[in-house]
């Protein structure tokens, strides 16, 4: 299976529920997913306050991995993942699979740098306003 990645944005910055219509539009024609990766947090705190990834998990019913570049003060449950010799970690959260397993998946994502190649590419496309 070829993974597809869609960067909509950070739930903490924009409000997670407001991003669901855009995700529905992008993912409606895509078919079944085994796993989705979001740019940001799945849960914003250890008590489960939902971020974008939690809403995505509820909507699509598949495991969701959240990858955030910055620490969110209340997200003390996030697993720190260091890639590519980076000093600064990524912060990984998940629903539908153990967060430790999600962290291992992020560690193994393609790319030699801190940010996995797929997330770097999607971020560049989103910033450029390009769909392809």
C-alpha cells in the first residue's frame, strides 16, 4: 500500500473540528486507509482532550498518529522521537495503536532528517497552495 499524506494544519492553532470538512473533501475519494498521520497532536493532554487526530480517528475509525514539531505544554503524554541526529525531538501521540508503537513508526518513516520526508513534502505543498 502506498501511503498518502494530507497536511491540513495544527488543531491547537485552528480548531480541530473546523478542519474536518477539508479532510472529508480530500479523503472521500481516496478509499480505505490502514493508518493516517496528522501534523499535530492526536490528544492535547493525557486526559484525552481531543486534537485534530482524535477527531480524525472518530471520523474514519482507523489508527491515527500525530506528529508535532513543538511541545504543547499540556501534552505530557507525547513520546519524544529524535530522527536524523536532531537535538530537538518530534512529539508523537496516537489513537488506535499504542503511542510507543506510533513513535517507532515515525522513527522508521523515510528520510534522513528530523522531519520525515512525507511530512516535509506535504508541508511544502500546503504552503505553496499546491494539491499535487
